[in-house]
C-alpha cells in the first residue's frame, strides 16, 4: 500500500544523491579495486596509540566527559586543535580557541554554516568541479549553486569577479584551497589576496575547506601568513573548516570550524539544537592522542605512505603506456588523488561504468563533481585515489584503462 503523505519528505526539500557515492557503490557492487574514496588506508591508522589513548581517557575522565557535553565540543580538544594549527603556522598565533567549534566532520561544519547564514534562494559560489557533497548540501539548504572554474592556480578569481560584476551576489564563496578535490590544484597567493579583497568589496564569506593541507607530498607545508586563513582573518570574512579524517581516521568524525566569534556562537547553538552535544568518546580519544603523541609523527607516517602509493600508481600507468593513447595526468603536489585525463572525444562517465562493471576497477568521472546544469557538463578525466589499493592492483587497473580506451 502507498505511504501516507505525512511519511514522505517535504516537496520543497531537494535531496540530491551524491554522484560520488553512486560510483563508490558501483565499485562495491562489483567488488572492484577501490580507486574512489580518499580515506586513508587502515595501515595508516595509529590503532595501538588510539586504543591506549581512549582507554586511559575513559578511565581518567569518563565520569566527567561521557555526560552531555558543551555545544562547542570538548574544551580540552578545542584547545589542543587550536594549538596544533598555530604550531604548524596554519593560523595566526593569537587566534583564540573560542573561535573554534568542533563538529561531526568538516561536512557537518559546512552544513551548520549553511543553516546559520544561507537564506532560501541565496547563491553560493564554489569550485567547479568540486566535492559533490558540498553542492548537495547547498541545494538541500535552499541555496543556488554558482560554479566557478578552477585551473592550476585554484579558483579562477577573474571568473568570480566577472560573475560579481554581472550582479551575482553570493552569500558564501567556497573553495578547497590546497590540493583541491578532484583536480589537485592549490590556490595561489595572489588569488587568495584578491579573494579576500572581493569578499570585502562585495560582502560575502570565504569558506576554506582544507582537509588535505597537512599532506604535502612534493613541497613544504603551505604555512605562514601569506596563506589562508591568515589573510582576512581579522575582518571576520574567513571561515576555515578542517578535520582529522585524512590524517587520523575518518570514522572518528571529528572536524571543526574556525569563524568570527558571533558566527562561532551561532554554529554552536545550532549544533546543540540538532544533537545536544558531540560524541564524547571520539573527542576523548583524539584529545588523549594529541596530548601524548601530537600530530607530527602521524602526519609524516601518512605522507610517507601516500608518496609511495602515488609513485606506484604513476609507474603502473607508465608501464601501460597510456600516453600513447592520448592520455595525460593531473598530478597534485599533495593530498591523495591523481587525475587521468582521457583522450579527446572520450567521456569519462561511460568509461568509469565500464571499468567497474567489466574490469572490476572503481573510479570517479569528472562529471560526478559538477552540479547539475544541463548539457555540456565537462567529463574529461577520471579521479583516481591512490590511498587504498596495492601496487599490484594499480598495475591491474592501469592495464584495464588501456583495454577500455583501445576499445571503440
């Protein structure tokens, strides 16, 4: 029998399914080699240290902290995260933990931000192509997505400025400034300065979603006041999002947002209204881990692993002689993704589906990262995660690429 009307979602709520999840599920359906998800390999998890840290924290502080907690998250963890980011010169040395709100991952932080500031019909300009769960969140919260293309220097600020002069007034401008997902580009210093200036002139917030910044593979850490979020911080124009998903373990679901004090207050209140307080055990485990071990050794462990993984994938594609077929690569200086640019005239989406269904190799095509906007959506490359598969799986995948691309 049909469901009653009361059991159905509201008609005015748009629940876009994530195209990224679609291709991850396609890979799981075919037990495919996972070149889809950017989560760290379990061999990078500090399991022994986390287990010890969690056990000690529960025995020592469980009576106090396993109750309902503060709406900003565990105070000790907020202070530790703030200190770590300042020690890495990612944030100004005088930045207070009071501007930091712990969240359920960085995605949870962005959702809270949209709840706090986005009115129905208002625009959000964002990287294009871009992590799809971001624009799915914007649409779900009633916003209008404005794609701004990226190139080797990150978001095309000329294109953004052109849209602003045409009368578009975004409430938020969202970018992944370091090792962008999916292209791997990083926002240049010159463009970051211009972005802050445009935010002042046209009255919008700059949202920096920066989960990969601590994972440089070919360059020094992008730190210091010439990089975000130092630029524009005093004006309150910058909201910086981060998480432990790429450097500790994604299942911990510990993220954060740094924002101006009034906005941080609003995010914390919304969080309290949504789920009272955050999972205490996750926060206790991470806080204890940071107290006893810090992040430096763990970050180096993940970076070393990713450097080897990326080299193995690049070697496998070279052995398959994909360049002879007209392929190229989009190699990033950090993070965990590499783009395989397909020969002219080949669309990535059907290639990705054939790879998963017929060859057992799961990838994500460029089109999955573009918000729906009609015909002509770019579909030129496959995003390949090198964080999970083995060197032998990379070789099998590269040979599968060659087989698919030599088939008319």
